[in-house]
């Protein structure tokens, strides 16, 4: 068996404690034997051993000795092999190490997961997918944890080490650390060895791999009397420059109830503290501390450190090893003006589709300025036929999601794709405007593209209308829910709801209400060639459905590349769109350098030198690169030459668009604030 890498000095605290260990190198087994039949330490998902789910011993290849085991499939859904290695109990304290040698065949993948409960399928603690091209992906509950590489067509040793007390999980390949993480499902009970390499997750539907020298080792932990540990730092997701309200999850790792304690967070030279009193945390229970203060995220890899102290008002507790939790934050810096579009294919009849709703809501919360979600319904009262039919040609099943109309993915993988897309500079920044007035039955909506890079080819603009807070009373608004009862894991509270969820208890967000003029966008949106710095607008006439709640409506513009992928999005609420104003095609939008803007770049203010104004109304509007109106002033009717000051002292650094609306024309100048 390969050497097991333990957590260094931290292991000393567990020495002498009772544990559970298994090691299997298959060399004492007979070729062709089923492991579930000959070993009490091996079984299958269903418990039926000696058949299609089980695995046999082979001498076709081995890392050491003569024998190993082999898994393979050509089915997109994997299997039928589905082998389980129980760990002898459910462990959520102590030290745990799982290790195996793998050999993954050419152009094939491999997979295994950890189950968190002895009841198989009740909790997936961790998934490890090794794709055919050498990428290794590790996630928990769909949340990506580690992305790294492994060596195909050669034996390598994969080791997972877990300090369950401090919730520190580490992945090693051939003894080299690949990454570490805190796991929202910090418990292990078994390993599930299952051949799958699904194309929806980046694979090619082919799995083929050998395993040798499989082992696990659990060392138990003896609880001291008074001990509180910091196990996870949460609510820190966001892009660089975002403000977050963090939380720290602590756990009573002693035998005495915890009634008070202090917890601090240190990040980027700032420390915030919460003094917690009046609680009663029983032994092994978790407790979440929400911080009243916010932290501003910064670009780059930086540690955030949580420290618990003064447990029950008695100072240091009896095990300092779990008092400090260190995690690394590395917020992504989005490209200026970038808005990623996620179109989810869903339906109330689809029992797995609550997953899509949960992840759309999570993205809208965590990345509200740079992500817009669209729920495209199928086969229910919220279906928009042209949209549903069009997106159906891009997906393999329900729920599915297209991120910027790239590859079809499961909604649980949206965050990873978003983080890859949001750093890509767009060709143009989009602004959505409207001329809606209260009580109107129709409105004009404009989508203006301010180009920061030249284009050529068949680019098109389209308008999507979405609505939040949609409800209904008909049976078609009942939501099928396969997460009911919790047997399929936690899913945003749907595990606590029945199947189906009654219409009276359902509220649907991001619902697609219309797409104009079509899924493919407006033909002839732009000239054959567009230069950097130009602005072009497409107008849409929208008939307003009387059933829409306009307070919940969003107008979403999308810039579609040749070949149907989305280059960028832009969105506004109805009020924001009215504030932005409708830019009609007759308004003769002009991009010009004839207006002198000085100083530019600037830090605190700038001046607009405006000449040749002939009894025209003048309005100056400033937009940030997300298309948000940040300043507006109406100067009324002017005549002559003017210098108009623009105050910028409260503006963040970045690029802005200054629009000078003069009579029936609009002139646009770029402004840089340093």
C-alpha cells in the first residue's frame, strides 16, 4: 500500500484514539472474483453483490503486485457497476484519509464520490470527476471546490485527507497538494465507485479505469470538556470590489454546552468581531454567527482568518488546534461592463427543475450586477412558445442551462462557467431604455450598444422580458419536486416541501415573458463594419400584457455573436429603463469627439466644453460601464457656448460614458476616472 499522508503535527491530538482502517491491494484475491462476494468491506449501491453492479478482480494491469479492479462504461448516465466501500460508520469528527492508485485509459474518464450517511444516496459529501482529457473536478453538492489535472494513461496516487474537526479537506496527487477547501457537507460514511464521464459535465460519455491499493483510515477524536471550533467561513462570495456580510460557522467540539464566546474575522488588514452571548450550543452542534459589519473584497489571493476565543467567558478552551480557521479568497475581477446571461430550461412538470431555480436565485444574489438569469418554461402556463422551441434545440434535457449560449450544462455548474465568462471583455456595453408611462398598454424599448471593440459580421441585438414574483392558482403552477423528503439531498429548502409543491406555495422568478424579435435577434442590427467607439441602437415595440406586474419586470438586452453565442448582456428594471430614456432610431445617436471633455482622464471633476447650441434643450447623463445611470442633469434650453462642470468626487475608478443630449441628437464621449 502507498504511504498515507497525514496532517502533520495536528495528528498528535488523536494518537491512541480508536479508529477504523481498511486496506485492499487485491493480490490475495482470485481473478474473476466479485469483491462484494469475497470481502465484507465491499458491497454495491443496491446491496446486491456478485452481479452487474459489482466489480471483479483482474490481472490485466496493476500498480503493484498482479491484481487490481476495473470499471468501465459507454453510457452517458454511467454504470451499471456501482460499488460501495463502507467506512464503518458516519464520521464528522477526527481525522480521515482515503487513498487509491488510479490508471485511467486513453480518452476515458473516472469518477467516485463520498457518501455522508450510511443510508446510500442520502448525502453526497464530495464528487470527484476525472475527465478524459486530464482535468479533475471536485465539488460538493454542485458547488465547485477544486479544479486541477491528473496524468492520463499512467498510474498515480490520489489521496483525500480530511480533518473533520476543523473542516479542512485536502487533495493530493502523487503526494503533491492540489487544493484544499471547507466542505458544507463535512461528514463521510462510504466511497461510491461508479464509472461515468457525462458529456453534460465536460466528459465524452466514456469511462475506463483501474484501481489498486485502495485504503481508508479514520482516527477518532476524544472530546474535551470545553472546546469550540471554527469550521467554515461563508457568505464571502462575490467579485472583486463587492461588499459582503460574512458569517462564521462554529461547532461545539466539547462535552459542555457553549453559552457565550467571541469570534473575529481578519481580512485585508481589517478585523471585525462579534461577541455572542445568550446561546446554548450542545455538544457536536453547529452554530452560525452572522457579522453585522461588512467586508470589502479585493482582487487577488488573500487569507481570511476566523478566530474563536473566550469560550463561556473562561478564556482559552481546551484544544487550541481548532480555534482558528483560515480560508483563501480570490475574487474574480470582472471585465468592464460585462453581464453574463444564463438561460435555464425548466418546467413545473420537471421534478429536478427546482435545482435550476435555486441556482438562478443564488447567482442573482451573489453576482447581481454581472449576471442576469432567464427561466425559459416548457409545458406549463408560463411557456413562451417561440423561446421554448428555440432553446429546446440546444439542450439535452431538463433542467439545463445555457450560459452566454455556450455548451448545455446542469444548472448546478453555472457559477464555474460564469466565473470563466465574466472576465472576458465584451465587444460592446449595452444600455436598455424605455418610454413607458403609467397606464400605457405598449411601450418602446431601446437597446443601445456602445462598442469598445470593432466588429464585423452578423452581430445582432435582441430583447428579453422577464418577470419575478409570478404566481398562479391553476394546477399547472404546481411544481413537481423530487427533492421532497430530503432523500436526494439539500436543495434550497425544496427538501422540506412536498411533491408536488402546491401552486399556493410557489413563487416563480426570472420567468421569460417575451423575446423580441426572436431567439436569433434583429437582422441588420449593425452595419457590416463597426468601429470601436461607435454606438448603435435597436428599438423594440412591446405590447404590455395586462397580467404582468411591471414592478417585477426586467428588460434584458443581449448582443448575439455570429454563431448564436452571446457576447454581452445588459438589463434594467422598468424604473431604471425609464430613467435611462428611450433612444429612438430617429434620435440620430452620434458618437463624436467634437465635444471637448477636460481633464480626461481625471480624478475629481471634468468640464464639458459645449459650443454651437442654438435654443436647444441640453441634458448631460453619465453611465458606468455596467450601463447604470450614475449622474443626470437637465440644463434646460441653452443658446450659445458653454462650459458645463461635472462633479466626479464620489465616482469609483473606471470608464464612464458621458451622453450630451442636445435637442434631437445625442453625442457620446468616453471618460476615464482615475
